[in-house]
C-alpha cells in the first residue's frame, strides 16, 4: 500500500505514514475540515450559550476565534459570530488556516 499524501510505501496496518506523518488512508490528521461544522459551531451562541468564535477556532483562525470568544459576552460578539457563521456556511473563507479547502 502507498500513502495517499506522499506516495511512499507503508504497511496496511499503519495509522500514520512514517515519511510524512499524515494518515496513509487519506483521512484523519490531514483530512479536510467541514464547512458545515465550522458554521454551526460559530452559530452555537444562538442557543443561549455565551460563546462565539468556536467555528473559527476549529478552522485554525486562533486570533479571530479568541476575539469573538472574548467579545461574545457583549452584544457585538454575538452579532459578529452569527454573521461570521453565516459567511462560513456560504463559502467565505474557502480554506482553513493552513490553506486546505473546506469540505461541504
């Protein structure tokens, strides 16, 4: 069997490719992050929980995620997080913080 990420031979039972560190089966460590999960995580503040920005943290945008989280205790944090969650669901950003495209 060959690693789907780097193409080097690996054992069938391998969980991590010894050459590149990714999952040789094309899932797991380097798997694409879900746009739906990120958008819904950012919209979690709509159910009354005083947290926002979780979707951005999931995508790896730490600065924006922490800013939304800290501001979520104020009204503007909720508004920002809701608008950002809708934007994530509609396609902006198209990639995570590492530049990998988001899955549908």
